[in-house]
């Protein structure tokens, strides 16, 4: 059984940053119907303040900012790590302590940039700021400055963005084995 403290030794990271005009991004890579169809399948749908279903028109965010700085973080697994088969429990432990660990590190770095540039941070996945989201209790968000929509939640097509902007393809966990890398895509509208 793999140990949580060993997971940082299983991978390295590579970060690639590219900026694209928001109008171009919206035209090429935003399709709210496609992303909402996927979001409806997620257990966090309408249960997390960063996740749909939204009361406001989230497409407006793409029109409020001139540029989108995209940050792709590749979690690159070592060869001997990729050749092993893992249990479902081990895979979740690895993903939580690699992909989500890197996401949380990047969020704290990007929040400072968001404030400095008066922008809007787009995270990856659902907001994990609170153990239990106040949305479940029909209450306002306790930390609105820490609750960040994901690119997908406001219509961004991550797979198309990776291939079109970064010339990368999403790789998946298959047959209980880790892929060469996992991709983490975040953005800053400014």
C-alpha cells in the first residue's frame, strides 16, 4: 500500500503559461451547453458555490475581461510509478496528493495575482475551501473571495484548450495504471 508521505516522490511538475485574448478564447473554446451536460453528471452539481447551476449568466465573465492567462501544470509521473497497477483507493490517494495538492498550491499563488491585477481566478474542479459547503444549507458562501469557478463551470472546454493552445492531450488513468502525466488547467481573467 502506498503511503501519503511518499506521493511527492512519485512525480515532478512542469508549468506552462500562455495568454490569449478572452474574445478569442470565448469564440474557440467556450461551449456552456457541452460543459453543463458534463457538470450535471458530477456529484457536486448545485451542491457547491463554485459549481453550476448558477443564478447569474456566467458567460458574462468572458466579456468582462480582455485577456485570459492560462496555466497548465503537468504532473509528470516517474516511469516506475507508471508501470505499477494500483487499487482504486491508492489511485484516489495519489490523485488527491498530487493533482489536488498542486492545485491548492497554485490557487494560493494565483489569488495574489488575482488581487493585484483586479482579475478573476478560474480554478480546476470544485471549490474545496470548506469541509461542508454552505450551499447545502441554503446559506451564502462563507468565503466568496476563496470560492473560484473552474474554467469548465463557466463554459471553457479544457480538452480543446489543451490541444488548441498547448498542443497537449488529456491523458487518463486506465487499467489501474497512472498515465505519463495528469493535466491541471487554471486561468486568470484580467
